[in-house]
C-alpha cells in the first residue's frame, strides 16, 4: 500500500467512527419508531454503510456530503489534504467550499450547482481551480448527486473531488506545443512564399536577357549553350511557382479568384499549347467536352487551368506510345452549382497500386528514379489535390503499370447568368499579327527590367521612352502622347499606383485615356484587382515574357489609333475586318512565338509535307472504308500538328473535320477533307517560301 493511501486511511478513521456512531444512533431511533423493523433490513443498512466507509477509505478522491438544510458539510480528510489542510484546520460548512474557489471560476460553478439542484441539468460535473494552503491553485474535478424528497426538492448532496492538476497541465502543455508547432509551420510557409516570390524578380533578368541574347547573332555552340540557360531558367521559374503555390496553400493564404469563363476556350488553349510536345513525341491528344456542360461557368479559371496543365503535362510526360484523352462531363447538378467530372487518360507507363495514393502528397514520386529520368519535384499533384479541395472536389487515379493511367477530378462551379461579360484578358485570337508600331513609355526603376522590356519591344518595332520613377513618368506623359504606358508599381518616390492616379486626374481636363499596364513581380492574390482598381487597364507579371508582353501591349494598338477607350474598343474588336494574317495559310510571327527557336522551326517546316500527307492519307483511307473512328483520329492528329504551325485556316478545317467525323457525317467529312487537302498544299508552299526567304 502506498504512503498516501496509508495516510488517507489513517486520517479518515476518527471521522468515520464518528459517522458510524451517528448512524447507529439513527438506526436505534428508527427501531424505536418501528419496533417491528425486521432485523434483516437493519443488517443490510449496516452492511451498506460499511461498504461506503470502505470505499471512502480506499480512494484518494476527496468525499463530501452536504446537508443542504443545515449547511453542514462532511469533508473527508483526503478532500482536505488535497489542498494542504489537516482535518481540524477547516470548518465543515458550505462556505468553506465557496471561499476556496478561484474568483474566475466561482460564478460558473455556482450556476452549475444551482442548475443541477433546480433540475435544469441532469448531472453535476465541473472542473475548477481550488485554492491550496500553499497559495497555489489546484485543478479539481467535482462530481455529485443529490437526494430529493417526494416533491423533488433536494435535501442532501454528496460527491467527490479529484485532483486533475497534472492532467490539466499536460493538456495545457500539449495545447501550447501544438500552437508553437502550428506557428512554426506557418512561419516556414510564409518564409517560403516570400522567398520564392523574391527570387522571381532576379529571374526576370535571367530569362529576359537570355531571350534577348537568343535573338542576336550567335554561332551554333553559343546558341546551344544559351538555350540550355534559358531552359534551366524556365524550369527554375516553374519550380519557384510550384513552391510559391504550395507554401501559400500551406499557410492558408491560397484563395480562389472567381469569375466567369468559357471552359471550352480553356481546354482548347491548353491542348494547343501542348500540341508541340505531343507532336514531337508522336502522340495523339484528344479532348471531348460533353454537350451537357454549360458553355460559361463561374470559378477560378486560372487555377483550373493549372490543374489541367499539370495532369495533361504529366500524362504526356509519362507516355511514350499512344496518346492522351481529356473528357469533361457533368457529375451532379444543384440549384446554381454544377459539379464537373474531368478525366485525363493516358496510355503511358502507369503507376503501381501501392503508390496511387501517396503521389498526391508533396515531394512524392512513384519511383525514386523518376526524378532522374523524367524530372519534376513531386509537388504538382499535391498542389492539384489542394486546389481541387478548394473547388469542393476530389482527385483520384486509376492505373495499371504498363497500360496507362486515368486521373479523375471533380470540381464545383457556379452557373453563369448567360450574359457574356468582357473577357478578363485578351485572347490569343485578338492579337493582330501585323502590328502597328506603338509609342510606349516604360516607367521602371530597375535597370535590368527597363532593358528587358525596352529591348523586347524595340525589336518588335515599337518606339520606347524610359522613365525611372513615377514623377518622370508623369512629366513625360505631359510632354508627349503615348499609345501605352508600362508602369512598374513599386518605384521610389511616386509609385505606380500614385502616378496612375495623377495621370488619370490630368486626363480629366485634357481628355483621352492612355492605356496603363501594371508591371509587378507580385504573384499574390488581389494584385490584379488592386491594379485595375487603381485605374490601370491591364496587368503583366514579371519576369516579362516576350509573347505575353506583346499580347498585353499590342491589344491597345488599334484602340489608341481609333482614339477609343479600351472598353468600347473591345466591343468593336470582334466584327472588325479580318487582319491580313487570317487569309494567309499561316502566321509566321505566331509560329515563331510558339516554337521560340529558329532551328526547331526549320526542322518542323522540313517535315511538314511528309507528316501532313501521312494523316491526310489515313483520313482518305478511313473515308473510303466508311470508318468514322480512324477518320476522327486522323483529323485530330492534323489538328494537333497544324496548331504548331499557327495555320489558322487549315486548323479550322481540321476541327470541322473532326466534328463531322465524330458525328459520323461522312458526306460532309469528304467535302471538308477536299478543302483541307488544298489548304495543306498551299500551306506547304507558304512554309517553304518563307523559310527559303529567311534562311
Ligand atoms: P512531378 O511530375 O513534378 O514529379 P507530380 O506531383 O506531378 O510531380 O507527380 C508525382 C509522381 O506521380 C510523378 O513523379 C510520377 O511518378 C507519378 N505520375 C504522375 N502522373 C503520372 C502519369 N500520368 N503516369 C505515370 N506516373 C505519373
């Protein structure tokens, strides 16, 4: 037996004896009143009392027994020693209990007790701080039960006190440890987010300068080395973006940027962008959106694009034969919410069953050799997983090693009202191939960024004026007209927001509206909104990429020529006469943009005839045999390759062919195929002509 137990038992004896004597007295009295009380009942009562006495002795808990009518309370010796008092040091009245309660806990305990006695709550069980003789506070768990008379009024209540100080301390320490761990994790994520964000800025210099250098005279070795630099810088930027996203999600700072968009447009754009890789790997890339899917949805199209690019990119990366299909269908519909089901299927290497769940965790790859063979960080799917969750969906995979994989995800979107809204950013189609020379003011304090922006635009034939701060930008704006202003938002003195506000203010008296494009390295949510709210017309993030830069700047070319504010010009843009590029078999500038490399372009031109002929022949054979499926596949292959050459007309025809064959309409297919053959012949000539001319 332990010391404490011994002590508790020893101390409790006189008090108990006293109680037993009292009870015996009561029993005797009872017997006097009930002379016929059976001896059996009396013995049982005595036995029960004895059991109670044993229980009291056998526990370290303190026992209390309160006579509600007199206010007298029996406190067992352990009850008292629990808070440092000897048996005779404490008065056996209710006030003793009340006075020892922590002032902050007093009212709560009393309310609970009253509620229990009044029958408003079924149980009395409460934790509170209790004053120890040594001045410290102990945590006590009190439980008790009342005896009630025939009217339900309580006249006696008894129960126990348990010292739970240690448990409370452990709980508190755990809570503190958890908070510390959480804040450390948050600090880490915030640090990562900030760091990857900061590194993006100097990356601007590396990527921009490499792009510029690639556009100059270089010998083959220099070009090859520089292309490696550019490639490494691009993949470093991709990695930074992944880390930024992942740490933003971890730090709980990832929010969806929701607006109306066209799903078909997004899928088509991604497929187009991927077509070069698909083409180089000799794969087929097909997509099908169910007609049940509404054309316009409300959601974060940027993040949806990111998920799709990731999954389709992986599918292409891990497939060496066959192809990739993308399917979109409706999973479920509610009043104004629609859940879509996306399926990305490939005929690639597949994923072992035991890896199919863990690949969605950060930094996990299916095999340790994967990163050496295929590159990648293992962050992509973890980000997809979290983004999908933000879109109230889930993501999973079905796969068979050696056969292929199907990645599924669902995501909820709002339904658009049906009223088309102004597109968020200019679409690829709206770029005019034959661009007019524009006068552009670049306000930017960083020398590298000034140079990158200026050289890119100068090479494109635009006239550039430089300003190093907001004040200079305002002064230059006052002295000469510009077609567009590229405005860095962070500049010393007057920053980009303030300079824009000043320019907009000046325009109130002078009239006109100069397009202002914000430039920022910020990749944080809300930047775009902030720029637009500050009176800017569009937004471009650094590092500057030539394709994006031209697109953003040149969207204002026609607008300024027509002296129209951009909104009105947007509305006019679509029915405007077709630019000459639309009638040409292909768009050289766009072809150059999408391939980004002269050598590759020449290679692509060299193989055009052979490849297009192959698919055209396949289509003809299918038509002759009356088979729609191989016809559809051939049309799709053509679609994929023609996109690479920016051959708009041929691309449209092959799209029509794939639609007609998908619908099984062989008659129409024949008509389209005839046209397509002619167009491909024209295209082959045009390609050959421009490349013999440029080389
Ligand atoms: P990363 O591709 O950057 O390594 P991800 O998170 O996108 O990272 O993918 C994690 C891993 O899952 C990949 O490394 C690969 O092993 C596996 N994986 C993803 N997609 C496919 C796929 N379509 N086919 C085969 N394996 C895949």
